[in-house]
């Protein structure tokens, strides 16, 4: 019996993945555990393994396709087994092993000749890959007019490109943009010469003198620049997920931020003492340990918020934001209240290296109860970090800089650091947040308490 090879969920927040590379081809024999296809998420690359012994009967998703979690990648079954892949009403795939039906279809094909599959519609939508939809929208092409060459007549990017080449028209950039917004196929627009905005409006059944409502004023292009190519990058992969997650966090979380100034004199001296012993110790290591101690004392700050419930977390798991090419990633150090600062230092280095190499496992990127974002190395004096849902707090760490302060009635120069606590006001109140920042400052100004 044929079985499905589906897009795995590699993290709690993962909703879709991209097919990077097929490691096996149709007809190849596979054994359980063999790598079959490589998929890419917003955070990592992962190889999907064969769930059973058999033959890769069908590759459904092409390289570059974006699939939702549990989306169908391919089919593995017994040698000689025939399968028919069709999309069901809930946008999944049904795999009836019905050789008889296939034979009947083959017989009809022999009688009538090869008939190209066109306009395959499922639940009112033309069957097409996400990339094909992107190209069609960009170029103002009606997918219903495109012949699909993919599995079951699915329209792929090459089909849209071929259609565009066959129906190449002269059109102004403003008209092309307008056609994409209105869903007008530029190949069907009548014009005496170059297609302009008024031609698109006419084709859409609108009066040329009626101004089009712009969905976003930021996308307006002046007449002086309309003829120039616009340099745009599609929001996808990691940047798409960052945009979605942070937008959700900022929109749905009632943020409040507290800033506390910390005298880093003792922390600086402790780091210098470790250096003399040929041991590396960073301020981040001390901050992770200090914040973990604080969360032990004020447990409400370690809670999470989900579905109108406050979740009381038993473990303290610290996420540390790491900048990588194209975005950022937050590996999670589990149970940071237990190890010493040197163990924390080693773990931070290990996870940061794996993050930049794209080798983090799903378990190393989930389960956080609090996050630290350190912009001190970039010379930042103040910023307001966005809480990472469902967590309730995030700590922004700024640079350490020498300043004149008053100590024991005298003006002295001391290394000072700003720390900004962002928190979800649904979970904790200002008084609790004030206790958290006050206690954090006490630990950081007396770091021997952390050893």
C-alpha cells in the first residue's frame, strides 16, 4: 500500500517549508531511514527520511515549491504499484491505489489522443504552485488561461513564464502594477500601442477617470519614476517568518518597557580576572545567569501567555538572539538556572556556532521562556525589544560605556550599561517588572553572587 512522504513540522512555529533538493528520483529504491528530500524552513535545512522500505513512486512537490506542514512531497510504495494522486476538498492529497481506474484513463487516452490538462480547478482555485502564483500576480497573468505541465495539470513557474513569452505585450510599469492589483490578464487588454493604466482600467470595467484606491500609500510611484524598474525583494523564508512573528507579537501583546542603568565595574573586574586565568567570560554569560536567578525568585516573569491562559513554566529556558545572514535566530539554552557561568559560556558559543552554520536542531530552537537580545556590540545605547510570543518578557542589552556618576558623594568614571526589560502586561504588572530589573541590577553589580 502506497504511503505519503509529507512536509514535517520541525518546530512549534513552523507552518510551511520549501523543497530544496530531491536526493532520490522517481523509481529509486529506498530503505527506511534513507534521506529522500531536503527541505528548508525559515531557520534550518532538514533531510526528510523514508518512513518505510519501498520505491519512490511519485515526486509530487518540485524543487522550489513551498508546502504547508503535512503537505504532500511524494509517494513511496511497492515496486509496480500504481497510484493516482488527486487533491481533495480540504486541500490535501488522496492516494487511492486504483490501477483499474488508471488503466481506464490510459485506454481513453489511447482512443482520444493526448489531451493537455488545462484549468485544473480545486475548490474554485486553479491548481498552481506558490511560485507560479507569484509570477502570475507580478505579471498580471490570469492563471485560468495557462496550461499546466506539472502533476495532475498543476501550473508551475515555467508554465507562467512560457505563457508570458507567448503573449508578450508592451506595457508601462504602472499599468503592469495596476493589472496585478486588479487581476487583469494583460494578454487580453486591448490597446492601440503600449498598454497604459487607462487600458487596464477599461479592461477591468472601470471608468478611466475614476481614480484607483491605492492599498498602501507607500507603494505609490510618481510619474517621474514610474518608467524606471523598481528594485524589490519578495518577502520569503526567514524574513517572512520574522515579519509575521514580530508583527503578531507587536500587534497582539500590550508591551511595556523598563530601562535600568547598571554599574558594570565589578562585572568588568570579574571578566578581567577570568581572562588572567585564560578563561573567557562575556557579559552575556553573566546576564543569562543573573536573569535566570531573577526568574527563579519572581516566577511570574517566567510565565507564558497562550489562548487566554497564563502558562506557569516549571523550567527556565533562555533564548539568545543570534544575528545571521539574512536575519536572526534564537537558539534556546535549557534550564539555565542549573549550570555555572562557564558552562553557560560554552553552551552559548556552541549554539551560536551551530546557528550561523544552519545546523541547529528543532529542539534547540523551541521551548524558550525568556529571550535576551544583546545589541551592545553594535554601539546601541537604548532600544525597545519586541516580546517573542508566547513568552512574557525579553531583555534588551545595550553597550557598556564609561560615564561620570556620583558614588559615595563623589563624581567618578564608571562603566555603565543600559538594560531594557520588555514585558507582556497581561502576564505581569509594572511592580513585578520593577522588582525584576532592580534585582537584575543587584546581581550584575555584585557578580560574585552568581558564582
